[in-house]
C-alpha cells in the first residue's frame, strides 16, 4: 500500500483547519437552505406570480425549450415548484426579482430594490444566496455604489444559464412535469 507523502505538520494542520472551516460553512449553508425550504413548502406556489391555468399545448411547449418555459408565468410557477424540491428555489426568486427591477423607472425605488436583491440573494450572509462566480460578484459590488435597473444583468444571466443547463433537464423528466402532461392529456381527451 502506498502512503501519500507527508507534508510539514504545521502546513498539514493549516490545510486541515481550512478544510474543516470550509466544510462547516458548507454544512451551515445546507442547514439554512433546508430550514428555508421547509418554511417555503408551506407557501402556495401562485403567490410568486398570478397566472391562468396553462393549456395542454402550453405545457407541451415547455419541453421544447427553456425559453418557452421561462416566458410563461404558469411555466415559471411549476418550474419554481420543482426547484423548491431541489432546494434551489432561490434561483427563480432571484431571476424574478431582477426582472421586476428592470421594469422600475423611479431612481429611489431602483436603489431600494437593488439593495433588497443584494441582501436577499447576493450577500454571503443571506440564507437565499445564489451561486455566482467571483468575477460576477466583483462586478455587482462595484455597481452597487450606484445601482441601476441593470446592476444584476450578469448575475441574472449566470443564474438563468445555471437553471437551463442544470435544473431544466431534470424538470422535463420529473414526476411534476409528467403528471402535468398526463392530467392535461386526460382533461383534453375527456372534452
């Protein structure tokens, strides 16, 4: 059996301490997400966006492209419900908050909404923190000196891409989506 080369004991101890701190931070973050997720399971999905019941055709279109799903309020609500089961609902909530910010015209309201988005989704102290790379975080930190409607565009694109590549394929093959298709098909054949 081969043993890994031994490092200087002080270096090894520092590496272990850093690793332990990082592991503990990751555990705390997962715990916070679990608690938030359990709390939000009590909410009803339509609180996020009001919408009409989707047609069978609309539901089928969601499987054709992520853009079609995200352009449809009912699709976003169902996808949000799915994200909640994966403990990543904050991605959709962040994306929606950014969309809302882009519509704002009042300068003081823009600043207030931007600060709220930052505290809720960007701050490392937030239990709803979204996963962004260091470059995007740095850009946001600079833009927060004088926030605009477009302060979070890079972050929003990164989260959109993450949802598209990571969560969307699982959503399309999920029981949530399949049951929607099946119940929609049954309803339309009964008419």
